[in-house]
């Protein structure tokens, strides 16, 4: 059964009552994460665990799917970046396990890109499409971004021109757009209306030499220089979130236009999404930003 995420959300309670294994697919992983957070709240007292495909081993993973006794705490396991072209034996073993054993706990498999017809015919993917509840996460249209997405992030008004500029600037990437809107909150303070001129002013940080030097230092794995540049930027009263948004934007565009291994891309995405959440929910933003950059350098060192 394949449904879109809007229908899934409307009938979430019903589905959670009878379905244990879900297959999420599509490019819109912003809404994937949002729906997951709603599921966490609905399920209440449940142990949550995220496994990334490159770390998955069937012996350990299978233990998360079954309940050993009546008093064992229920779990919800996310299996992320299932679209990576690796761990083929693990994928086949997972299908065999699900066919053979009763699944007591929740499993959500996340195929975080468009599912093309060719991939849908592969044995493993085809099994999930035919035997699981599959939820399709389509990208938002520009109209949906304007009328629904932007108003739920900010409570001030943007001119139509300002919205157009933001969408063009972020290539309609909801993660980037969300961070740009968060940055506008710092800039706008008590303003009720934001124009296109103010969008340009707010984004002027992207042109600074220090920001470009910071990116170069990250890619050169020069940690000492990275930390010096970060301190210098912060001394200019540039918020950690602003610095993070530029790094985020740089890498999202790099994924589109430069050759990188898919595993490396998804490891960076993992750090981007974790840091995005931490910066918006924690007070020690300088420490969070520095640890994020250290993680990026480690990913480059692992090449």
C-alpha cells in the first residue's frame, strides 16, 4: 500500500495501531523528520533509536525488532539512508528476517531520495513496496512553500518578491529555507513585514572573506585555523546559527554540483541535521558549532 504523507498524517493513529514496518521514500526528508517527531509523541513511552545504513549489521539490528519478554520496553528504530548503494547483503538479510519472524517493534526504513522505476523493481525495494505501508514524501510546490511552509516557520509577513528570492536562493530546499527563515527572526526582531531589500541585507554574510576562508580551512582539515576564524566571526557579532546556515548552504550546493561519494554526502547530512536541531534547542551555540565543524573535518579525514 502506497500513500502520500498527508494522508498518512490524517490517519496516523489508525496506522500506528496495526502496522509495525513502514517504508518512507522521497526527496522531502524535511517532512519525513517532522512526521517522525509526531510519531514519537503519539507513541509516548517508547525507546527510540536511529541506525545509519553504513553501520547496520543484521545480528544486532534484528534484536531491535523483536520483544524478548512481556516487560521489555517497546522500541522504534529508524533505518536511515536506505537508498545508499551499499550493504546489499544486509538489505537481503533484513527482508529474510521480516519474512521469517514476527516484528514486535516499530521499524521505519527511510529511502531519502526519489524512488525511480528501475530501483522500485529491485528485489529488496519491491518487497517493501508490496508488503509494507509505504509513504511517499513529495517535494512541496512553490505555492505550498509560500502559503503553508513559510507561515508555519515565521509569524511576520514577507513580500512576494522576498519569497521568490528566498526560494531561488535556497533552490527550494526546505532545510536551507528553514534556516534562512530562522536567521531572519534574529534580523527582523519586532518587524512585521520583510521586503526583498531586507533579504539581501540579511544574506550579506555569505559574501564575507572570513566565511569563504572558513570553508577552505574545513576542506583543508586545518582545525586550528577553523577555530580562529570562528572566534573572529563571533567577535563581529555574527550568530553561530548564521555561520552554520552558510556552511549548510555550501554543502547542500556542493552535493548538487560536485562529485562526492554518496556515503560521505549522507554522513555530512547526518551532522547537518543533528546540529540544526541542537542549535535551535540548546543555549551553548558556540560549543555546538565548533563540535559540528570538528565532525566535518573528521569525515574528510576518513577519506
